[in-house]
C-alpha cells in the first residue's frame, strides 16, 4: 500500500470505528482505574468501597478524626 493510495469506504469505516472504540476503551479504563484507586472524596471522607486497614496507622488515625469531626462522612 503506497502512501497516496486511495482507501475504500470499507477501510475508512473500519479504521474510524477502530480508533473510536479504542479511544472509548482507553477512556473507560482510565476512568475505572481513577475511581477504583481513589478512596478519599472531596469532603476528605473515606468512600464506601474502601477499607482503612491497608493504610498506615497514622493515616488511619487522621481518617478516624476526620470522620468524627465531619458530618458529611457516612462511612
């Protein structure tokens, strides 16, 4: 295939669909990782799907204090 060869409509549709689906998949993967790796919300509260046992004791203490002093923290 030379650089100046005209692509058929089928090839254009194939590559367009491949690029669009690839970008959608990349976006969903990044978004899923971002959500799964984030454990603190904008109110500095621990999110529902997170547990505090993997954190270091000093950070657990900060989370406990924040939860007791912040009415926005549900978990």
